[in-house]
C-alpha cells in the first residue's frame, strides 16, 4: 500500500508540473497572439471588429499554424471555414483593406475602386462596413460602384459629406 501511495504521489507531482507548464505555455501563446501579430493582422482586426459590430474581435494566425482564425466577442477562436458567407467576405475585405493600408505606408496611397461588395452583408454589417470605407477615405480616394438604390442610401445615411454621382444609362 505504501508503494502505491508513493507512486501516486510521484504521478500527481508530475501531473501538477505538466499542468503548470501547459498553463504557462498557453499564457505565452496568448501573449504572442495578442501582441506579436504582424501589423496587417492588427489592422485587419480593427476593420473586422467594426464590420461585424464587435461580434469578432481579432484575426490571428495561431502560433505554429499556417491558417487564419478569428476571435469571437466571447474570447473563443473559430477557424475561418465555419464562418458564414457574408462574414467570410467581410474577413476577406478586412484583410485586403489592411494590405492596402500597409502598402500605402511604403508607397503612398492609391485610389481604391469598389464594386458592389456589400451584396452578401446584412444591412447592419453593410453600414458598419461603410464606416470602414469612410475611414479609408480619409487617406485614399475611394470610388464605390453600385446598381442598388438602397446601398446608395446607406452611404448617404452613414457617411457625412459623401459625394454621390449617377452614371447616365445608355439609351
């Protein structure tokens, strides 16, 4: 019985050491994922949080992996494969806009041309995305094309001083 108790004591010490080590590794990973991600992911995270009305807070590449994941407002991580079509498109757009911002820091801002990117977004997220487009418009010339009157109205309602032009229809 003493031998078994001694073995149990040794195993419980090993288990405790492993649990503590695992906890420390998890904390180090969290710090890395929160603070050491590239600038493009930090910028994309800002855009994505705004576009999703803070449903998703961050875009990360988990340590040791070659894929994107998103952090929900509850602190859980989801692979991008499980996102709805509209949310996945918002993530893709957030990444592209972050790349545009990063490129502009090195080469100067170029015009951005957008053609009906809001078609798969619900109205609330579409308006939130328009706010992000407005943020980009402070440093870039942004041209948005749409054939949808409600999208035009959303831009007018969401952004102050937006300049709307109609392109005449060919007869």
